[in-house]
C-alpha cells in the first residue's frame, strides 16, 4: 500500500486526483493541503467525495507528509519549486502537475513564467512524465514533471510522424481546443458561466506557455528541431481537449496508418480509431485515454491528425496516477481502467 | 459469475447499463440487442466502451439469452411486456427498466400508457424494485419492475415523513426537474441542443405518468392515501434529477432530522446532508446515490425536502444493478461504489 | 430626447441597460460610471457595443450626471441609497434597479440586507416600479424602485388570482428557477462554468431576500395578508426565470381563464398563452415580456401557474426602460418591442 | 414597402429570417411556406414571434408568392433549384440561402451535393451574395446565391491578404468551429443536447461542401488559384462561427494592419478589432457583423487570422437581409443595426 499526499487539493486537478486516489486499490490517501481551506473537511468542499474521503485539508508543510511515499503537487505554477526540494531530501517521490519542472532551461522557464526559478538545480534530474516516451526513466525517477494538458494531446499526435520522418518538423500547426476546467477553479470573469458558455474564442494566439514545452518534448523525443504554430481556444464545456494538428507530408511519405499502429502498439492509453474517423472528447471524459485519428484531405500533402484527451485525465491527474503506477512498479492501468461516462 | 443480457442497448439507459455491467466484478456481459443496430459493434455506437465491450448488437429474440442468468430491459414502454413472459418461463430473472410492470392495476396502466397490457397476469408478481422499501421481496423476485427516475427521487424524499405521520399525505407537492437524458435518445425537436439548451420549461404539468407510480408506491409503503401535485421540468443539462418537495407538517410535528436519520440508517445509497444544505445534482452524477436535505422556512408548518439523484443512475441503471446485486445475494454496493465525476 | 446616465455599468444588468439605451430612439446616453473601470472604453469591456457606445466609464460622482434627466442605478445593494438623495435633490429622476428602495419598512430592509439604510426617509416616496400595478404612480414618481427579477415573475403570476379572491393567499408556494446571470458578474466559485453548468440546485431555501418584497408587493396590491413559501433554484443557462406557482383554489372558484384575460387585457408585456401550455424561458429572452399559462391538474383544487421572464429584461433592465418610458410620457413600448432571439 | 416571402420557414435559418423580417421597417411579410406545418400559425411553432407574426404556414406553391417582391429560400439543398426558375420567370427576385446556386460549375455541384442540378442554366446568372466583394452585381441581380456560413467567415478573413499578395494562396488552412444551429433543426442523434453538449469534435475533415465554395469565391475575387485545407468542428453552443485561419506570409510581407484597414474601410459589417486581440463569437450573436483580428506568433512567417460571425446572422439570414437591402436600394444597414445580446 502506497501512501500518497497532495499539495493543493482544492482546484480541479486536485479534485480529480482525490477522486482517482480514493478508488485506487493500492493507495492510501495521506495529507491533503490547502492554505485557504485548512481545517475544512474535504468532502464539504467536494460533496462527491462524501463516504470516500474522511480527511480535512491541512496547511502545506513538509511535516504533513511524514508518512507519505509520494506527494503530488496540484498547485499553481511557482509553488512546487519551493517545497519539492525539501520533500525530495526526505526521500519522498514527487509528482508535480504544475509547470515548475517541465522545462529544462531555467532561462526559458523564467521567460515564459515570469519569475526566477527557485530550484533550478532540479531541472536536469526531473523526468518528463510522458510514459509513452519516457517509461523507463519514469520508473527510476524521484521527481516527475507531469506534462501539460495541451502538451500531452499535441505530442502524442505528432510523435509517430516526426520520429518516422514522415512530416516536415519545421512547419507544424496545432489548433487546440480546451474545456473550461483547464483554466482552473480560481474565480475570474472570463470563466464565469455567463461569459464562457454560448461563446467560443481563441486566446494567447501570440504565444502560450505550452509552446516551449511541446517543442522541447518533441525535440528531445525525436532529435529534430521543431517549428510549431500553436493556437489554443476555449470551448464552452467542462472537460476535454481536442487537438487538430496539421503537418506537411514529406515527398513519398506513405502508410501513415502503419506508422501510427506500430508506434502505439501495446500502449494501453493511446487508442487509435479507424482512419478518417473523428474522435470526440466525451468518449474519453474522466479517463486516462487518448483517442487519435487522421485524415489526408483530397489525397494531398497535408496531413490532419485529431487527438483528444480529458485535460484533467490524461492531461493531468490520470497521467499522474499512471506515472505513480510506473514509479512503484504497479500495473500501469491500476485504478485507471474505466470507460468514460456517456452521455 | 453472473451472465447478464440487455434488451435495448442503444438508448441512454442501455448505455449506462452497459458501462456499469462492463466494470462489475461479478458480471459477464451476454447478448445485447437492438433492432436497428443488429450487427454493429457496440463500441462503434458508444466509443467510450472501446476495449471494454467487444460484442455486436444482436436481434431481440428469446434464444439470444440462452446463456443468461438475468436480462435487463432498457426498452421503450410496451416492449418488455411482450418478451418478458417467455424469458421468465425459461427460468431467467428479469429486471425491467421500462414502466411495463410498475403499476399494479392494468386498467390504470392502460389509462396512462395508452395501450392494453400484454401480460397483465404478471403485474401482481412483479416486485417494485425500490430496495429501500422492498429489499426482502426483491431478493426473492423473478421479475423486478425498476422504478422510474422521478418516482425514485420523490418517494425517497417523502417516505420517512409519511411513514412517521409527520405530514399531511393528502397535500403533497413535487416540483421536479430533470436533465435531458431522461427524455431518451430517440431524436426529436424538443431535445435538440438548440431547443433544450439555454432554456427551461415545465412539461406535462396537467398529468405525468410517474404520478400514479409515485402515489401507488407511497400508498403501498405507508398504507395511507396520497394526494400529490406533480410538475416536472426540463433542465438544460445531460444528467440529474432534482426534486423539490413540499409538505404540510402535522400539528406538533417535531424532529424531522431524527426521523430521516433513523429511516435511512444503514442505507448506503441514501446520503443525508446536513439540514438546511442544498444538494447538487452533479454530486451524484454517474452514481447510484440519492442525496437529501430539508428546510423549514421561517420555522413555519411547511417542510421543504430537496432530493437529488442521477436519472440514469439511482433513477435507472444504477438501481437496476443494485437490484441485481440483491437478487443474486451479492454485496449490494458491488460495482456501484464510486464517487461522482466532478467537475 | 432624454439623457440617461447609468451608475454601475459593468455588471450584467448594466450591460443590458446599455444595450437597450443604445437602441432607444428617444434616449441619448450620458455618463456611465464604474469605480473599477473608470477610463476604460465601455466597448472594450462589452465588445458587442462597438459602434454603438463611444463613451468610457467615469467615476461615480453626482456631477457626472449634470446633463442627465434620469439616472439608473445598476449597482450592488447598498450603493443607490447613498448617492440617490443628492441626485434627487438636483432634480433628476432616479430608477434604482437594486433593492435599496423596494421595501417600505427600514427595519425589514435591515433585517434582510444586513446593514442600516442610509436614506430611509426616501422609502415612503419611492414608487415600486411594477407598471401592471402602479402605472399611474410611476408616471408621477421621482424615485422608482425597480422590482426584483423573481418578484416580478411571481407577482405577475399570482396577482389576478389573489385580487379576484380565487385562491387562499395564506398558502402560496413559489418554486422559482433562475439563469446564472441573476447572480451577477462579480467572480465567485459557484457561478463558474465548471461549477454551475451540468448542475442544478436550490439555494436560500430557508429564506431569500425576494420573499419580503413579494409579500409586500402582493399585500399592497391586493390588501390581503400573504403567506408564501419561496424556494429559488439555479439553472445552468445564462438568462431566464421560470416561476412555478402553486395555490389552493377557494371553494367554488371557477373561470381562472377569464380572470387572467381580464386582468391583463391591454398589458402589452404580459402575454397569456393558451391554458395548459408550457411557457419557455427562451421565448422571452432579451425581451421585456412575461409569458404566463396555468394548469389545474386532475381537475383538483390546486392551481399551477407557470410564469416566465428574462431576469435581465422584464426582471431588470427591460422593466426599467418601461418605467422610464412611463415616467417621460413616451410610448410604453418604445425601444422594447422586439422578438426574442431564437434559437 | 417590400413584400417578402419565405420558402421553408421552420428551420433555424427560417426562424432567424422571420425575426429579422418582422422588425425590418421597410418589409411586409408575405407568405411563409412549410410542407409539414401548413396551416399551423407561425407563432405557435416559434412563440418568440407572438404579436409579431400573425400568419400561418402555407404549402410551398409559386402562386403563394403572387404579391411578393422577393422570395427567400431557407430550404434544404435541392429545393430552390426546382422552384426558383418559376418565381424568376414571374419577375420576382430570389435570394437563396441554400447551396443550390453557389457553385458555378454544375459538375462540381453534383459531385459535392450528390444529385443532378435541376436548373443549371441559372448558375451563371446567379450572383454570389457576399456584399463586401460583389456589392454592385448584387444590386443588379435577380437571383442571389447567399454564401454559406463557413464560407463567409473564411473568405472575409483571407480576402485582404490574398488580394494584396501578402500570403501564399496555395497553402491556406481554415480550422473552423460552428455552433450546433449550423446543423439545422431536423432531428438527428448527433445534434441532441445529450450528444452535442459537453463534447467537441471535428467532422467532415476529409472534405466538406464549403471547401469548393470557398475556393471558388477566393479565386473569383482574387484571380489566384487557391489551395486550402478546411477542417470544421462542432462547438457545444447554439450560434456562432469561429474561423482560425493560417497562412504563410510571402517574403518581405509587412503591414498586415494597413492591408486589413484599407480593405474594409467603410464596410459597416466588418469590424476589425485591435491586432493581437481575440474576437468572441458571442460579441456578434444575433447580428450581421463579422469581427476580425490577427496575430503573427513569435514574429514568424505564419499569420493567424481570427474571424467570427453568427452562422445564422452574417452567415445566413442577416447577410440575406443585407443583400435584400442592396437589391432594393435601401440603406444597407436597415433592420440590421443592433448590438448583440450579451450575456
């Protein structure tokens, strides 16, 4: 039995982690912290957890996790980088769902996140937690940087093509769409129901923080230099990411189907749909699954890849549990093997 | 291991049944029928079931269920009453999620459902599958009439009060609200997204089919004559029922809290919230749980009870699984013990 | 040409007022204030007003309205009562869309709103702005207390019945449902899309501020003592109020239809649907209309009245424009005579 | 006063046309046809039109339009091409909102629409009704082919760039998103609330009927050969189209801002937002406006243009009214000059 703690349990990623940890057969839930809600029963904030979680939130202090084997950070960016070093020193494993340890270069991190990194010395030892790329390294890691939601959907869609040299890595486009839960649970006007429902818009079209993460990930995985245009959009729904990916096929490129099938053979959480089909975000809602399909419109040289995940599932908490399973040599699917709720 | 078949697997109740049966540890899924989709892989119609369900739909014939121990009917009203008799003769147990066997009196059934009953001789042996009332009878039944969604939410909210003689049973009001999935998956203008979203309205305010079911249920459970005004409404969301119940407290009535606590002690799927709280439908989404609270505004003689369920969960497929568990002497919570997906 | 100013232009009531004032043929828009957004172009905050409104928000000071004939308050409760007196002294007309001048008794106001009233001397001269009851007084008023949204829908539904002595005024129930815009535009967790969508719940079931307003309104209009149970609910949509009203018919009560038809004859903004029909909130979205129908289930003694409005229209800004039209002897329908956007 | 008839008044485009015609100061509404609803009062089907439209639907026959000056077709594809010839012979003007007369080449039409064209001789005289391109020709036309919704949003976004030779016309990408009303009002499973809400997916990624329309439109307007990848998506909302357009800037291309400003100077319905802003579909809901902005991410050679319209407004009925205004030499903005409803 693994004991797992959570730093930052009141956001949506935290809520999803708590739900998944509560039903994981090999996990006992340890401390769950919240600065603002310390002392409040968790099930009062999230009534879906009544009868499943009996703890109250506690203040975020390293001592709170004395009995833990692993600690998840479901905190805003800039928190984990201050507390993780102490936990690691005490011998705990850390899985950070924020962006603090995703980028290798502290200068790039500071450029995109707007503050100096508090523990840059850990950046090189952090393992980027995309199991379909880094499974072996994850198994040996002490600090895992859990990928961003967009970054997961986009990389899983592009990876086979770039690895196989099928497309021009310098001319990629990712037109991505996310449900509103990706924007978190901290109140703000743009994510009010009356603002975000019955509406659709792009945001951060001139530059989004997942851009350097995706480029770094694809470059490390494929050894090629990546040129990517990345435009995210807000969808009036709660959960789900849909990445529509455009790439230019190299001359003579054939058999995209085989490339995808071979690359993801045995990958339980990457589900390749029949070519020319259209994955739906709701088919993976609440799950750790990525569904992918692809099209070659009018038989031309442009390939369109469609990749869907749940931003809180494979895009955050689900993938974090998958990483934990790998880290503790459990069955990788443990606690994650359920169909989406539909409708 | 129980083998379970499903008649009518392409509607929303069918989809929820398939999801729950797929993850039930003691069930093997048998035949699933669909007149319109026979031959089509189930997972093609419901892509959330890819990797979980490998069968294709078959035609609805009694022979299809030769290897089954139990057959669920998730069909429109008027279907089960024709096929169930043959299945029962073959020794199968039948759990009917339609309305065919809910009413005792065939004349009342015909009045509300508009066609003659095809197997009225079975009405008296059918057990009304509300475990919180009929658990013992359910355990012995061969034919279970699974309650309607509104009927479940309303009865669970009123029952303790009427049993205890706390309120006037002749002056009840149930103002109920349902998500759109309660209207089924057969296309029609009123349930299109562009009609039902950004909208709210009552329907069937002059008389709804769950009215006689609720009155019969409360009368049989409490031995009292019931007078009920029942007005359902359509809520622009997928799942969930919220019943707002109004009753007049008898003179000297006190201690509503104790009455509720005592009545539902040990009932795993009835979750009493603190008095004066407000249950939310999303807290029970995808689950078999009913959450209840109550208010006595301005300390007056009118009591307001708030009762929420998932219309496809405790209001249909969840309760059907609970009934199956009882019928086969399994742990009543088996396959049903999960927190709601939130957000 | 009337010049109209607005105090508090950044909320949803303010936004709707600005839209209606922008297209009103006899109004020129004066100053629009906002403490937080002073200096920002209005059309930057509300891009739907580009090309229609050229002003920027200004600070809320009495001098800002020097050129105005009328000033609307679309502010949180507790603001108008401080600034309105000075504006009235300068000879301006004031239409307050907040609750500050709705209740006659300052003690009751303080009880429900939790702070002492800053200008209680004005309570008796304020005219309650429900034109279907107070049209003549409104025409002569200097200070109009624009009714609350729930209060409008509920009163218009009950009024004819109580005036005619058709129902027991001591045993009324109003089960009301509101779109989320009724909760305003100030960010808070419960009105985030990820909290309020795919969800339904009651709130303030033990006591809501519109309760004393409704009782006072019905008592003043009918001269009868009112007993009302009032339970509001939050609907996952942007605009709309649906009031489901329950009343007990007095012995021998007949001809509800005639009572309604006679009462609202000539009332342009009260649209009586055929009996036994079900009004939809979307049919009045963006308009100043109230649609009403009624049912007498199973021919019994309980009457069910269904009343819908747009909470920002007839429930706030639309009704305020209607009051302004009356106040300045304009055609009562001016600027308000448009069909709802559908779908 | 113009008398306008409508063929096919029960769909969403028809409903929007009726709303706009009802408030147009220079239009009197003539016959409105519906095969299925002939005899039913229009306001019974669309209760938002109560008090605005008194007619009942009639059968679609040429004689029904004897008193009309202009007839709008809001029918499924394949209807107008049969009835329009007779109306034109009688001297009426025809504005077809379906696709029947949009493509010049009958062979291309048949390839994409799957049936032979019934009046191919009219294709060459039909004027493509995009006023920002064809205003003069529209004024002289007898038969106007009103553009498709996607086609409008995409062409308005790309036009200035291609006309000015700023981008490579052979390497365009249009990633488009539409509200569900774009799929019409004929019931079908994919557009049920329970299927389309809380979901996002692409469709027709291998080829959509608006592709040849867009290419033809851009080629005729710019004289250049167009290569376009076009992927549409379904957004869980009622109204709105968001086109995210990607183009490769030619070497030395500068001053995108000036190109856009000059091209649309004086175009009342094309509203250019500040560069680097993000237009929202709700800001144009219910209007005839197109809002456009653009980004040049990381200062690279790829330009991103964001273009939003209401699919039923500038994408259908609004643009049809604009065309009618031009055709009858009315003020082009007449009946269309209103801000969007927000929120």
